[in-house]
C-alpha cells in the first residue's frame, strides 16, 4: 500500500469561497414571501424535504434549490401561490447565480503552499456551468493539476479520481468543510480526510465525526494545512 502522501484534493464551496450563506439569505427571503401561508420552521422543513427528494432529479446547486423552493411554494399554498411569488423566486435564484465569488481566508496561500510538493486537485459537486463560473471568477484555476466536477461525492468517486490523477486513495488527502462529502466519504475510500469547519452547514451534509479514525484531521482554518501536510508527508 502506498503511504506517502502525494495528492491533495480541495473542495470548493465553503472551503475555498463563500457559498452557503447565500443559500441561507435566500431561504430567509423565501420565508418572508410565504409568511402568509406557512410558519418558518414548517416551511424550512418542507423545503429541506423537497431538496433531498430532488437531488436525484436536479443534482446539487442553485438551480435545483430554486426549483425546490418553487415546488415547496406550490405545495404549501395548495397550488394557489401567486405568479408574482414564482417570479420573485426565479429572480432570487438568478441573483445567486450572478453573485461574485469571495475567497475564504488563506484559500490561495494554502493551495500555493502545497502545490510545489504535491499534486493538487479541485473536487467539487454541483451544477457544471455554475461551478465552472465560480472557479473562473476565483482566480484559482491555474493552481490545480486537475478539476473534477462530480454529481456525488462517494467513496467510489474518490477512489476513481485519486487513482486517475494520483497514486490511489491511500496516498491522497481530501480537504473540505462537509463532514459527509469531504471527510467521511474519502476516509471510507482510504484517504486522509481533513475537516475545515465553515460554520454554516447544510443539513444534508451533516454526518457523525470519525474522531477515532487515524486518517481524520481537523483544522481551525486553511492556514494550518501546510504544517499538517508536512507532518504527514
């Protein structure tokens, strides 16, 4: 088994740049628009169920989120939601898609610090067009040796990517803010899983922390990554 760390994968949304806070802001707007039809907690519960149900149809990202809001609005109003509200939800989704990218602290420096000694990959999921837009706007694209935009992050996904771009999962590390997708799944594949908390977490991405697994690490922020990589390598 290859033990030497040679390849590092980075998540994108809420690891390298802000993302979830725009969803939270739009959810609050959604709650305001539907306030006369459902209380906030009930509405958020219905929206989460719609999002979870619709992932298999629309995948991850803003477009699927917008469609789930529209579907939820139709459901809670029993098909009586005004066309004006539908239009406002579409406009809210379009505004999210046009929002400029804001890098998180240490994002560029962390990638640059390890790219000289390790192969670095961007591994993200979501809408292809939107993820490509965000990567282009981030200015980080040229730092990566490879970019993979996938429909789902599973152990099999990571095993395949790190076999194709590196020396297999045992010689690889995944860095991200999602416990389920960026930590547990890569650890299940045999990788190192490095958790960098963001603060805002989508319910679907929550999972039990694998604290007893020797390949689990948690960092305060990306500024601590280079030192961790140096210790493991």
